[in-house]
C-alpha cells in the first residue's frame, strides 16, 4: 500500500520537481491535484501542524488573491488564512508531501528526503 501523498500542481515546476524526486526514489505517490480537489479546512490545518508551520508561512503572497483579500492584514488570523487557502487553492505553496504522520513542503524538492 502506498503511504506517500503529494499535493501537486502539474503546471508548477517546483511541484513537478518534487514528484520527479519521489519517482527517482522508486516511490509512486498518491497524487492529489489540489487545485481540482482542495483540502478541507480541517485537513489543511492538520497538514500545517504536521509541518510545524503557520498558515502565513504556507500562503503564496505573490498571488493576486492575496492582495485582493487583504491577507497581509490577517497574517496572524490562522482560521482566516486557512479559509482563504481552501477557498482559493492557488494560494497554497506546493508541493506538500505526506508520509504517514509527517509532512513537508517540497521547496526545495530536497526537503522531501527528510521524511522518506
């Protein structure tokens, strides 16, 4: 049974690099195209806790939605940022790789090796 999951955007170079790194390690992960199937708020909160990250550390601050939603002003509002990322999944940094009870942001892709 496969125990590795990648939250993946095939159009993103960093996400493709993360998937290739996994495949080069002989791992065929379960791929979740999170733009099509975003995580729930509870799942994103769980992923953040697994990565020991705050939502502001995971949000893509260069996306237009970040500015339009005035998220900089809400940088310390955990629930508001999680809600924004789930509602607008382009705001989520990628890739996120999960193995059992560990998760890591694959930026750079070599970070993924820490949980394999």
